[in-house]
C-alpha cells in the first residue's frame, strides 16, 4: 500500500475566484510521480477555526497533509497559529527561523515586527527550506506547511519531497481515439472489467470539430499498462 | 446573511495531476457575483463511498452544494448513483431525460446502453438544462449535479444560477503598491483593525524585478470599500 495524502489550500482569494489555484495541480503531479496517493484536495478560507478543524480531520485520515497559503507577514496569515492550535502546542518566534530571515535583509531594521511573524514556528516542528525568499515552511507531525505564492510553494515542495518515503510511482498510458465517449463506453467497460487492478478513465475532447476521447489507464505496473494500452488501441 | 455554498469536484484525473481543474474557479467567480458565499471546495476520487460521504457531509453544512464530474456515459461515471445513495432514493432512466438525449442523436441506435446511463436520474430531482451536448444535470434537494467537461459545466451553471436565490454580491477593490508585503504589513493590519466588517487581504507579486503587493478588500458595501481603497492608496 502506498502512503496517502491530502492537500489543504488556505485562502479567501481562491474561494472568491480572484485566484486560480495551481499549487494543487503542481503537487498532485509530484505526488503521483513519488508514489504517494493523493486522495483529497480541500480549499478553506482564512479562518482560524476552519483551518484547525480541517487539519485535525485530514491528519487523522491520511499519511501526509500538505498545506499551501497563509504563512506570510500580514494580519491574515494565520496558518501557523491554527496548526499549533490543532496540535495543541505552543508557538513563538524560533531563533533558527529568525536567523534565516535576518540573513535575507541587508538592513536589520527591515526585519520588522510583522516580518518576524514568519519566524513563528510551533513547538516540535522541523523547518522546510525556502531558497526563494528565505521565510521557511515547517513540518509538524504529518502536516507539511508551505507558502501560497506558487514559485515559493514549488521550491518548498522540492525541499520537502525527497525527505518523505514514497511508494510505487503511479504510471499512466493514454490513447486518443477519434470517437465520442458514448461510442466507446461499452468496449471500455469490458476492458475495465478485465483489468480490475488498473484504474481506467475516459476524457472526452473536441478537436477541430471532431469528437474524441482520451482513454487513460493508471497503475504502478508498467507491463500491465502495456497490455491495457494494446487493448485501447483496438478502439481507434 | 448570504446563502453559503461548497463545490465538490469529482475525478481521479484531478487528483493524479493529469487535469488542472478550472471549473472551481469559474463557479467561484459566478457565486461571488451572485452573493452566494463559497466556503469550501473539495476534490475527491471516482469512488462511490467517498462521494456519498462527502455529499452527506457538505449538504448538511451549506445552503448549496455544486458538483462537477462523473455524469458521462462510461463505467467510471458514478456520481448520479452516489447522489441517489446519499439521499437514499431510487435511481433509474427517466423518460424526460431519455427524450432529451434521444433528440441529440439522428440515428436512434446511437442512444446505446451506455449513453442511456446519462438519463439515469434520482427520484425527486429537477433537470438542469445542457444546451451544449443535451445530457442533463440535475438538482436534488440542495445538491446541484453538473458535468466535468468545462464548456458543459459552464453552460449548466448558466442554466442553474438564475434559479437560485442570491444575496448581496461581494464586491472588491484592489490597489497595487510597489512595496514588498513585509513593508506594508503593519499599516495594513491597522486598516484591517479599523474595518472589521471588511475582508482585507494582501497578495505579493514580483513584476519586472520589483517586489510589490496587491491589497484587496472585499465587502458587499461599495461605499465602505471606497473608504478602504482611499486608505490603501496612502500606502503607495
């Protein structure tokens, strides 16, 4: 059994529609490649109680929980405090995190009171390196807390993922057939029944006026996927 | 108090990272404009029990639940059955839905057994019009079940939204300042404290090498927003 995961995206700006999230998709691809089965993505507002409740729900159900957003310097960056509350641990400015932040500013006065908020780390957490803008993320138990800004999020994912134990990477094959989904559905159901160990999906598309379907099979077993791919090809 | 909402996105292809969801963002913007407060987005796999559990959780907590995905003709399109199970009602091919589907095919034989699955509607549901490819969505209680293909999803949203009672549309103002977030955080916290009824957020950006921050205020009260906007402008 592969380890499992959920992603918790935190931010009013996603729920208002102002921001199209891309961090979820970025990490989803990385987890698939690492053999960690992503089973849920959840988006919640910048609300202390909601974040705390979601964290406690998700961390009990999945091997890993990855969060994005709410760890910057402003008043609405409340993720770290909510995580500490979820784990019932203390949170305060930590010396190593403060030193990392200080190294980012030529003028010590620039590390003002609000920026120092980014050095608030819950007791017992491990820092996640941020080579882009220094302010670190952190892991507490099985919860990994990262930034919302996509370039920083991606950098933190690169720092974190090699430290996690993955499973068998989920591989996929995809065959495009120039037939509408309803035309291949019956044959596809037969293939799905013949390969119950392989996840088989179909995704309709319209390309230059032609209705087609992408047939996709997913499994850690590449040999098995090759057999399914050959069956897919008979539907072309 | 505005009505509230959650979006449930159903599909292995989003969790594997193959597909970048855009339906959530599309509907989020529409709900904001309609005065319906979107408080959660959740992505779950094509799994009967998981969909059923999520539906029963969300429909009890929000005024509306909107789903996307899993209502096509193939074996992995299991949303309608999961919704029926969540509501403990029967599901079968419904004559009006079958007639709508039939009108889409010149050759009656094209409405095959698998395509007929798209006419399976839970007892007590109301159909949602699909002007793009006919196969309807449906509303059952406060759950609105729509397609995953973005162009079809968007068409169904247009059919559905005018039938729902909205609230005060959430408006927003945005001011870009050419200062890093940590530099304006303190002044922004003061503004947030002075306007507790207005949701105030900040989003850092880098543009042509300059670190800047977008200051965003959200409220249904436009006069109040104009006052906040003037305060934002003093930070430029």
